[in-house]
């Protein structure tokens, strides 16, 4: 979503889900729908802004940690790696929740649709793991 010329993206990562579940009844993200029950329009906007911030942060962290590098790994061990992360971090646009109060109703609806889409995509994704069995041929392992 383009907000004030910034390309803001959203992703439901484990970290984002952890932040969002803090506002859910019983801290259970499966009860997210209840957060919107009996809310005023302004209160719903606050929830949308909170979710947008958490999911934008999720997208940024995921891209920093696992995104495709734009250039080769810099030399310099950990210091070089940290410099790379810092340079890469600066290119991501961050969502500022205070900007939501200047949005039109159409922009709110667009943001809400993007959040719901990203949330739905994140919920559908699953991680498959394989159990690694240690095979031994006898003796001490």
C-alpha cells in the first residue's frame, strides 16, 4: 500500500502474531474477531493501526533476516554483517500509526483490506519440519 509516497507492506510473522495476540481476549489470536465487537469506529481504527504497525514490523524483520541480499556479503565478520543489516534496514518504509487519523474512510477501508489479506495469508502458511533421526552403527556417539 502506498501511504504518503511510502511503499508500506504487511506480513503476519510469529512476532507480529505475538504482538497482536496481546490485545486478544485470553491472549488468544484465534479470538481476534472479538476485539472488534462492540467497538466504536474510532476504537476499531486504533485496532487496525495497531495490527498494521505489528504486521509492517513483521514484514520488515522478515525481509532483513531472510530476504534476498541486494549485494554480496560484505567483508568484516559480524561488524560487516551488522553494517549490511543497517544499510538494508534503511530501505524499508515503516508504517506510522499516527498517520491513520489523517486517512479518508476509503483509505481506512483499503488499509483494512490489506491487513486482512496479509493476516489470512499468514494464517494459511505452515512450516513443515522433518524429524532427524540419529543413526548409529554402535559404539559411542
